[in-house]
C-alpha cells in the first residue's frame, strides 16, 4: 500500500481541525460558533443582492449546500442572539430576507481581528518568499483536488 503522500493529507486534516478548534475557542467569548459566523459573514457580504447585507434564506441554503432545516436552525440561533433579522423583502413581501444587525456586524469585525491574529501566528517565521510559495502551492493543490 502506497502511503508516502498520505501524511500530507493527514497534515491538512490536522491543520484544519486545529484552525477550527482555535476559531471556536476565540469565538466562544462572543457566544458564537465558526459555522454561525461563516453564515453571518455570508449574509453581511451578500453580493447577489442589490442591498449589501441582505440575503434570502434560499440563497443561503444554496451557497452552503445544506438542507433548509440546517440553514433555518443556524439562522434561528443567530436571530435569538440578535445578530440577524428575518424580514419581508422590500420589493416582494412574500419573500423573507436576512439582514445583519449592528450587533452581528460587530461580531464580524471581532472575528476578522481574531482571524488576522491567527493568520499572523500561523505564518510567523515565514519570510515573504516562503509565504508566496506556500500560497502558490496551496492554490495548485486546491486546483488539483477540485
């Protein structure tokens, strides 16, 4: 059995797990999980909507590739925390859209600061050329596996 390159994939798994663990730990002070903050960012940065920060629930389901019940559950938790509002669309009252609240925007800003710190920590000790080469190789790997 060929295992020479298996360790690379295992390292990626361990790196991903550690990033997720650290992110959840950092987000815990804001009472939010990484999954929740990803959806919050998606709503805030909605590009398919004419009004930035507004997104229909159906679009959120499509972008994350999750069932309606999964997306609805995460959104319900975000609503209870006061981070998003589920309101009728201004143009079509039958359509419900999600809007990020000021509190949700503040959580996103905090998460960005935390991600920058984690990124700096992960790349400390790398010089500029090494960072560029790492990014190039990771993009190549991603292209290969997509």
